[in-house]
C-alpha cells in the first residue's frame, strides 16, 4: 500500500465556477497544496493521480466524488451539486475509477461542528454558492481561504482517525481484497472475508430456543420466558436475581443498584461473549458457508494469540469477528439471519443467569449488563471460592470469564458509572460521562456531538474520583475554552436564530449560520437564546436543547490568549459550577445530597 499517495480533497461549487482544493501527501511525508479553478487542470490532475492515489474527504462518498465525476465527464458540476442536494440517495455508484475512503464513515456529522469542537474559527464564507455570475478575483480568494480551512480540518480528522484507515488497508492486504473495498462498510468487508451470501427467505428458517445440555438454570420464570419466545413479542421479564431487580428482554439483561458507591469490587467479564455464543452453540449466520464458519473460529483463536505479540495484526481479525453479530437482524446485510440473531442475545442471557445462580449467596451484585457484571464477594467468600465456581461454570458451558479488581466505583445506574483500574486509570460509561477524556480529540467518542460541555463530565469525575469541588475543576481548566463550549446545530431545521432579550424590554433577532458556538453568558443588560427554525410546519421555532438560559454566540477561534481575554469577563462561570452540582446529585441519594454544597 506504500505506493499510494494520499489526497485530501474538497470541492466548492458555484454556478459558474468550481474549485478543487487538495493536499497531496506522498510516502515521504511531503504535503503539496493545490487549488484548481480550471476544469481542464482538474481533469489533468485526476488522470495523473487516479492510479497511484487514495482520495480522502469528509462526506466525499456522497458529494465530492460525484462533483469530480461530473467534471471528468464534462458535465455541469453545479447541476450535479443541485441534484445531490435535492435527491442525494440517487447517487451511490461512481462510473469513474477512484480509490477513495470517506473519513465520515465512522463519525457521521458536520465538518463545521468538528471545527467548532476543535476551537477553530467557524465563520462560513460570505460568497453565495448560487451567485448568478462568475466570481470576482476577490471572491475567489475568499473561497480559497474558506476551502483551506476545510482542508485543514479534514487533514486533522485524518490524523485523528488514521488508525481506522490503516486498519482497513491492513485488512485488504491480509485477505487479498480488491482496492474497491476500501470504502466499503465494516460489515461489507466482513461479508466479503467470510463469503456471506444473500439468502432469500432466511427470515422463514425457523429455529426454536432449546435448553442445552450444558445449561443448569433453575429459575422457571427465565426458562418459560426463553422457551415461549416472549422476547420475540417485545415483552420484558422483571425479576430479582442475587438480590437485585433485573429486566430481561431481546436487547439483553440489565440490573443495577442505583446511586451506589464502593471503594472496590470485581469486574467479571465474559470473554468475547457474543462471538462465543455463536461458535459454541451453532448460531453463526446460516448465510456463511461452513468452510468460513470454521475460518471465523480460526480468526477468533488467532486474535487471542496475537493479543500481546502483535496487537495491530490482532485487530485485522477482531474487526471481522465483531462485524457479524450486529448485522444479523439487518435485512439489508448478507449476515441477515433474524432467528439466529435474536437467539444469540437471549442464549447469552440465560447462561448469564445460570452463572449468577451459582454465585447467589456468595456475592453482592452491583450491576449486570449481559456480557459482564460488577460484584463484591460477601464476607467469608475468598477469591479462590469465586474462581472455583467460575472454572466449573466455564468447563461446563465452554465460555471463558476473567475478573479483575476495580476501585473507587460510583454508579448512577446500569448505564452510567465510573471506576479506576489497578493502575489508577479512570474508566467511564454512560451519557453523563461518555466524553470524559475526549475534549482534545473531537473524534474520540464523537465529542462534537456532546449535548453538554465536557467540563461537566470532568466535574463529575473530579468530585467522585479525586475529591475536588466543581469550583476547583472550573478554575483549573477555565483557560481551556473548548471544555466550556456548546456546539449548536440546526439539524433537521432550516436555520438558526439568536434572540437577545434586553432588560429594557426590546428584542433583537439575528439569523445565524448552520453551526455556532455558544457559552453561558453573564450580563445584566441582555439574555440570549438560540432557536432552531423552520419556514413552514407545525413546529416552526424551538430552543436548542440543553443550553443555559442566557448564552452568547462566539464563532471566532477560542484557542488564543486574546480569545480568552475577550471572553473571560462575559462567560458565566458560575453556571457551569451549578450545573456540575446538579449532575453530581444524580449519583447521590437524599442523605448524601445533604452533604454537598448547594
């Protein structure tokens, strides 16, 4: 793959002009910038790079590729652009040779929203794309500046997800796939490697649940729920296991002690649970030939062998292994096998209950989430006793399980908690904590989609793990303005408005661009709010959710000392502190709440 150059590219399309901006990155790390307005030059550039380059963009699979195709075919790029915007779903298949990869594939979202999350200037171009005349030279210069900003952001995004791209290249190398699969989805790659075949009528290939010889479950409620296929009817089963209320359904088994805190516990992890369910109990998709079901098992064993000696190579196999289960209930995938797909989950659930029955009376269960649970041994129960129970269960069922000691556990509910591992690293899960540790790389856990500023998540972790008050967290991080910003997007609405309500009663409304940056605002003169608006429809104007009651808009960069000096006096720092305490209280019962500051 080293013979290929990489081209970061982006088009700006006007009625009478079109700009191709790109960076060409060669194997030696050199970067050459091109900004081409002449369509003959664009065609020549394509001919020189179509065989030796991989073209990378942001949403290029849905837009820029087809603009390039229109130019190559000597059609109007402007008309093509209009068609894509109006009827985008029509444009799926290219008719020119192009090795390409769309960086948006695993991170759907606006490039401008990511620029915002990265703290950059996000002001859009003042040059209208539907101008009914050729651009002036000054307008071309402004467009080139705008284009360069988008190229720079796309290049930053590439560096942030380069491991995903290189993994795709490694998969192509390992399995001898065509370069045309470079832009395929992860599921499509898995289907190609495992030779899955589209199987008409597979949704009618009935498979009934059965009680396996390796199963020793006693709870009759669970057995009946399973054998009667109540999970297929959308029903849920509520019951108490190990002293904790559980809910069982087609999506998994879930339980938690709410608002729970403890200094240590064990994290019990079912190793590759769904993959093992499929292999051990013959529940791989029936659209995979037997030869490649055996190959799936080989890849599973190989990735275990490679875990320590070659972790990069391990992921080549692991990504294929992981691609199967999630696609089994998707009728558009070749892995489609809905009977097996539903049985994978519920089969895992009943073996989960099987194990908890053996541990009942030996553990204090803290939470259970289908493929793993957190628990503490009860007084008098040793690690050796736990290990003996797990080993017997594993020998009988074929599953493997490991458990490790974790510390400083603070749990709101089954899907929202934090803890530290043996090395002191913080692990978080859940909507209130999802983006912790992510503010520097906006594509890590897609922080640009965060509903609230990441400083709120840091206040939670700092309070419970490091015993800091929100005031301390805000003071320590206040120069990192990216941690305090809101990313406001119009989403499915037509446009955004910013309304200022002044103390003297008058109101000002300003039309905004599609993506904007907001902060909590401190002012006695006026209050600001951002609204999503539609030109027509039942709901034409609503507030952007999760914003403070008073906010300001600031779309210039926020990375410099100058930006901080300008914003520091008018940002309402106390708002963030108060919001931090609100979220902290979500993890506490009424008695605990009395002990924290208001």
